């Protein structure tokens, strides 16, 4: 399985800065999802240690990981960063989200299509 999330250049730059300030040797940026939030699933982005089963992406010296379970919900997504004062920060553009909460931190996944 390929890495599920495309990382935009501005997002990669911001993640590298974050990791340089807050990370320790051997830490990476973890992207994922967990149950919760106002729409059912919440996006996760944190500094963490890599795990054996993680999917890994290296972008301009930045290592980003995602667990296989989260990858199913994030497949085809993009992580972007905008410096806008009103709605700035990181945002996921997720084609698997049927709907998202107003703040963009949680989503309801689309129901799988019957095969």
C-alpha cells in the first residue's frame, strides 16, 4: 500500500519546523484518525515514535508515518497548510469524508460502496 496522504509543500515545511522544535532524535510526524469529534472520526497529527507496521513517507528530509487502519480512512487525502489569519493552519482534504464538522478537525466517513 502506498502512503495515503499527499503532503503539500507548505505543510511539509511547517511540519519540519514543528519537528525541529518539539521532536527528539528518532521521532517522526504521525498522521491518522481516531474515533471522536463531533462527526465521528477525528484527525490525528502528532510527533511520535515510528512503529513496525507503519506506512512511511519521506518528503524533503521529513519522515511522516501512518498506521494501516487510519490509512483506509485517509486514502487519497491531502494535507495542506495556510497561513491565513482567519482560518489558518493545517487542513485535511479528504475524499473519503461524507461530511466534516465546521472546524475541520473531524469527519464522517463515506459508507463503503456495495460490491
